[in-house]
C-alpha cells in the first residue's frame, strides 16, 4: 500500500510518544520506504510540532485567493462555445469567458476533460451503402481464408500502381539532427508536385515480388497496356515458379481503378482462368500495396536522387528483392487483421494498424 502523508505523520507521532528521537525515526522510515521516505528535516520538524502540543496530522487550511474564474457557469459557457466551434483556441476562449489563459486551460482540460487533436485524412466520405459493402466483402474474405477455409493466401497475387518520384524527401523526423543554438539549420530539398516521377506497377505474393513494371515516359495506364504489358509478366512468373499449380487456384487482387475493371481486363483474366478477388469501394486501407508495400519502398529510396529512369527502376527492383520473405507473409497476416478491424468498426476507416 502506498503510504499517505497522514500515515507517515501518525507513525512519527507514535514514535515521538514512545520517546524516540528524530534520527532513529527517520532511519526506520528509510528502511521501510526507501526513496519515498520523508527527509530527516521533515521528521524533525514534525516531532518539534508534536513537542509543542500539536496532535493533528492533517494539513492546516491555507489562506489564499479563492478560484472565482472556474465556476459552473464558466464551465457551461465554455462547453457551449466548444460545441459551436470545436476549433476555438484557448486564448480566444479566455477572451470570450473573461478569464485568464490558465483558467481557460483548467476549464477545458480539467473540468471538461477535453484535449485538442488533429483531424485525420480519409480517402473518401463513405456512404452507408459503401460501409456495408466493405463489411460484406471483408466477411467473405475471412470466411474464404480461415484456417480450414477453401482458399489460401499463398495462392493470392496482389498488385497496384503508384507514382514514384526521381527524388523522394525523407520524412521530417528522419531529417532531425543534433546541433547547437548558434548553428544554422540544415537545408533539405522538398519534393515538388512538379518533380519528375514515373508510374510503377508492382505485384507480389505471399513470399516474393512477382512483377515490377516502370512505365515509359508519358505513357498512360490503360486496359490495353495492363493486359499486354503487365498481366502477362504476372502469369509468366507464376508459370515459372509454380509450373504444377493450376491456373484456377490463382487469385488476382487489385483495386477498382478503371483499367482493372475494364471489360478487356476481365476478358483476359477469364481466358487465362484467373479468378479475380472482389475489392471494396474506396478502400486503400484494405489493399496491401497501399498500406504496406508502397510506403515501404518510398521510405527505402527516400533521400536518394535519381537522374535516369534506369537507376530508379534498378533501385525499386533491388529494394523489392531485399525484403525478407517473412515480411511478405506478415503483410498478409496484417491484411487479415485489417479485414477483421473493418468489420469491428462497421465499415468505417480505422487507425492504429
């Protein structure tokens, strides 16, 4: 049990009544409570108080200015102002209430129990029907890929496309350095939306990269390009690494971008006997490339400038090959966890994974 000040003082009072001086009493308290024991000066002062006739061990009331700013009325007004404008600042709130900044801080944090947090970005304002569809598809996925289910993650090939810049700036935290007050801050080139970049299309499976395609300059991702330059590489890799695997067992996963949903793409997959996994609408949080691979690749090449497309493509291929097999497997397990999380929050976007 954690001793209170009153417990300690009562013990000092009892030992004083037995005629024991301050030094032995302090040593006893140190022996029992260690660093939590009061100082020798405190023990001696309380023995002096008891010797002077004091018997109470509680603190005496202290004179001071009463708190007149933090009242029920000011708390109610503050809550109404915050409900009206959740972005209101403490300084403006203090002016509206006619109290000090410290009193406004106490009202908001201590009385109302509020703290200001940044809003989070979401890719889309989900409609109720879209949330229901996200839950429905996640339930089907989990049912298909349960331990004794009919499908396995090892038969899934997932992929997507994204822009990769010739120079990607490191995140702000990785650019922090130790320096003195008189040293000038280092300068880091910021990535501009006008900077050179190329569209990259990457597919991977349960244990390794399957296909990496860096599109030519000024090329546009279309269903024709997708079915003539990208998907054939995916099928070629599958055929070379698992020649005995039946095509009907292979499941392709990609999002709902136009080239992926085009009739030409669907016809190509049907002709080659490839099953297409349904993807929820507006759900990058449920796409392995978006929540794991692309951020990982970009962080790996961040801070490294590339002048030629060949160097950029070589770096992307190299980073893909250096990712351990275990991390690819862990990505699919995270995918399973995200499916369950989506169901738990009834189809809304979620954080913390």
